[in-house]
C-alpha cells in the first residue's frame, strides 16, 4: 500500500530508553525573526532566545516547538497559538514551548521520492525545512532522502508504527528519529 504524502514536521511521540516520558515542555524566549514558526518546526538556540532552525545549525538544535504565548498586537489579548506569524509585531512574546529533551523521540516523514530500506535504520540524515500552511499551521519539514554514517541532524531509530505510512517499498515513509546534533548534548555554546 502506498504511503500518504502529508508532512507534519517533527512530531514528538515518546522517549528513547527507560526514563519516563513526562510530556513536559520547556519555555524559551523567542528571538525577533522575520520567518514564521509552525507547530512541529525544528528550532535552535540563539543568543536572543530560540529561532527557526536550518539544516546547517549543527549543535544548536533544541527540539520541536508546540506553541507560543504572546499578546496579540491587533486585539491586545493574551494569545496562545500553535504558530508565530512572520514578523509578528507583539512586543511580549513570552516564549516558545519546546520538546527539548535530547532523548525525545519524534516521528517525521521522509521526502524520499522512491523506496527506502530497512537498512536506513541506524543511519543519520538531515531535515529539509518547509513552511507550514493555513489553516492548521503545522510544519511541513521532512527527513531528507540522504542517509549516511557521517554527521547529520537526525538519527533514524525505526520505521513508524503508522500503518498508512510505514511501507518501505514506496515513497514518503514515516520514521522515528532523535536529534543527534542537540544543543543540550554539545560542548559548544551559542
């Protein structure tokens, strides 16, 4: 059965190991940014808070964002949203709520145009940033089709349990991954 092509960013699904999964989110300040941030986007640590991550942000990756809290500049009302619009004019963005545990397990769709292989499990791969869209504002970031043993952003831990997206013989298979270039496990600061 063919997999569904419906990217959703890095969706938190559990933890690696036997430590408990409390489902807690850490709150971080958000740096001024012209880019929109969508739910399940990969974010990075920056000197002024967090910002949307790029594939080249090695050692700065924090996790996936689940929401933001700010006072809406148009309505003057406190607002919790799953996304932050580009060039948001709010002056009091309280923070982004991030799944930032280095052992957080995520599910992500592969951007593979062809079949993937069981042998991809244990390999490393980067992510490809793609903006989300209205009306749900969910990230469209995907796992790239380039798996290797060299340094990359993510490690492929397993194939998804989703019966609609776990077919290794067709494109867009979902994988379980962890962030291996995580800010909290590197010795380099920002």
